[in-house]
C-alpha cells in the first residue's frame, strides 16, 4: 500500500517560491563580472550592486515587519559585487528560515506593512515575491545588455 502524500504547508510553498527566485538570481550574480558592478540600464537606474542591495534590504524589511518591528535604516551600500553577493546570500538564508517556520496562524496574522497599511503576512509574502520577480527581470535584461546569458528565470529543485 502506498503511503498518502501530504501537501506541503503554506509556509513551505512560500519558502520554495522565494528560494526558486533567489537561487536563479544568485546563479546569475555568480556569472556577472566584478567590473560590471556599477552597470545600470539607464541614467539614474539601479546598478547590479544597487539591485542586489535593494532586494537584500527588502528581505530585511520583511523580516522586521513579520516580527512586529518597524524596519530600521538600510545598511550602507555594498562596496562591490562580492559584498553584494554575500549580503544576498545572508538575507536569503534569514528570510527562508523565518518563512519556513511560519504556521498557518502566523500567515493569517496581520502586520503593519509598507505605508502603515495592515496586511496578513501571507499577502505581504505575495508582495515580497512579486517585488523579487520584478527586479529580477531588470537584472536579467541588464545581464543581456552586457553579453551575459541568464539562467532559467526560476531554479527548480
């Protein structure tokens, strides 16, 4: 007799979704030449380092909101691509740890989010993942502009 399959928890689905996006992003960042760290697609646009720091900062702000804290000031910008890569990895690990530990009750809990708006944590997670995909698309375009072929948009498994 086959054992019944158990559906993954909602938090596991959120964690896997963010992990798929971040893993693909980290793969692309590993391929970016360090000398392209400050490349931006348009004047006034975020550079590769700026986008990595922005996504890292978003993860940190999310963690603060989930814990009921007011997000603090953003850290100083990364000095170079290696520092931005490290910050991305650290914030990814922290975010995935917190997301994986959320219960269904936690996902329903309302927190104060952007602009003082109250949202269930599950809606905040949807926003974080959509924000990630939006900026990741910019990184994919910029990589192509400098001659780098990006990996698949989401890393599976």
